[in-house]
């Protein structure tokens, strides 16, 4: 990711994540939080807290069985899209630092490809 893409992600309050389980069944979910809830570790790695959702855990289960993951960020003001594909992994609370207190689980995404659609 370049600086402009990192800035886009750093101010995002929502994004969409697509995953597939080991049987090929797909799931897409909306994840959100206060702007800045996504931590950029470096030019290839994001860290996202898992806040309480619908308690179905499809996304997390899919990442556990098939780590290939797609992320979509939408600039609703200009109609631009930022798409990342990567490899996801789960970080359980005991492995995480205290800066994401209360989430219990983090998702690390290592970006493989980045596409911007203007």
C-alpha cells in the first residue's frame, strides 16, 4: 500500500470483508468502528479488532480454514473503491497487546495485492 491508500484505510469507519471456507462456501461481512479502528502495522499488514457482531462467526471460521481474504473500502463521497486481497490470520486475546482491550480477538491481514478503482 502506498501512503494515500494507508491514509484512506486509517480514516475508514467501515469496510467489507469477503472470505471462503474450505468447502468453497463464501461469506461477505461489514465491519466497522470509530475512524482509526484499523491499525496499519506496515505497508503490507493491517490489524483489525473483532467487535461483537451477529455471533455467527462465519468470517472468522472461514479465515481459520482458508486464510485467503478480500477487503473492500468505499469512498462514498467520490465513488472510489480500494480493494485488497491478502492472507488473514487470527490473533487471540492472550497474544494481543492491550491497545485493543475488550475485543478478545484480532484479525491480521497481510496484503498480497492492492487495486484502486477511480
